[in-house]
C-alpha cells in the first residue's frame, strides 16, 4: 500500500492574508447595510414584491457566505502573482464589480430608486461574469468560487426588475 505524503501546512502569514481578504470583503461588502432598512414601516416594507422574494432572514447569511467566497477567490488570484498582467486585470475587474455591489444598496435603498438599482445590478452582473472569466484565466478554483455569487445576483436582478415594474 502506498502512502501519499501530506503537503506541508501553509505558512502562518498566508493564513493571515487569507483571513484578511475574507474580512476585507465582508467589512466592505457590509457597507451597504448602512442604508438597508427593511423592517416594518420602512420604505422597502411598503413596496409590492414578487412572489419569489426570499424571506428577509435569508439575506444576511447568504451575503456573508458570498463575501467569504469572494475573499477566498480574491486571495487565490492575488497570490498567483500580482506582477502578472492577467492578475492585475482580474483584480481590477473584481474591484470595479465589488464597488458596484456596494453601490447597489445606496442606489436602491438609500436613494429609494429601483430604476438606478436595476441599472447598477445589470452592469454588476456583466462585470461579475467578466470577473469569473478573468479569474478562470488566473486560477480556476477562484472562478468557481464566484459561481454562487453570480447565481444570487441573477435572482437579485430579477427581484429588482420586478420591484421596479410592480411599483410604478
């Protein structure tokens, strides 16, 4: 029987970097919660929503999971060589889509504008797809980690569109 040697554990600084990327994505991603008010009596609560709207309690755990996956993916690409052109491109696209992700809450909830939210989220979806492609070219695992994100944003896009249509 042949035994495979276990790879050495990652250096402590790599683990700390990974944790840092995950925390960074969760903290920055959480900025949108500053303006996201959904409780009884809120503007959002007064909107007509489509039947496929998930219950409110689903959003926080889903976003924490997605921001964690984004942080891991970002770390994997970052560690693939920041001096490489394709890594710089992938990181740049990621940064722009991440900024649009944060901006959505300020447009939709802060400005109470489903229309601006829809414009933002459609561009965001395209940039997430571009990020997945760019990450795939650098590190396939990083791209795969973003698939749940684009799936969730697809649902959020449909929700935003339907809220816009249902609330003229």
